[in-house]
């Protein structure tokens, strides 16, 4: 699942100040690439103002991140990922390993 999240992360339009401050790396795949295979799985845009219309949006550190409502491909992949994470969540808290120490 980490690999999937890393791949999705290549499509985030990170603000330039976050890159220069060392908080994030530049996007690895431009959404405007001419070859569809070079485009990110999910195009996530960013800006200082809240988008007027979006499929999903979040405000983090004075920056808005969103998936446009008219980007069907990104919406489809994002919905699949949400379903995938829901299926992976079992609701059961994992038990820590039990360590036994010999007493004699």
C-alpha cells in the first residue's frame, strides 16, 4: 500500500515554497504531459484559496489541495483507492508479539 501512495504522491502539485523550504519534493509527473502514460494516476492541485467546485479537497498548512470535479480519471482512481483502504481496514487492533522468558 505504501508503493501505491508513493505513486499517487507523484501527482500532487506541491507549492513552490514547500519545495524551497525542504518540506516536500517537486511533483515527478506533470498533469499536462502529452503522453498519458507520463501523467500521474491522480492529479491533485494546490492553491491558497479554496476551490469553488471540487470532488475532494483538504486544507493543510494554509494551502488547499483538491481533485477537480471534472477530472473523471482522477476521481475514478481516488474512489478505487478509498474502497481499497476500506477493504484493508479490518477494525481489529493487531496484538503485539508475545515474548516468553524461561523461568528455570
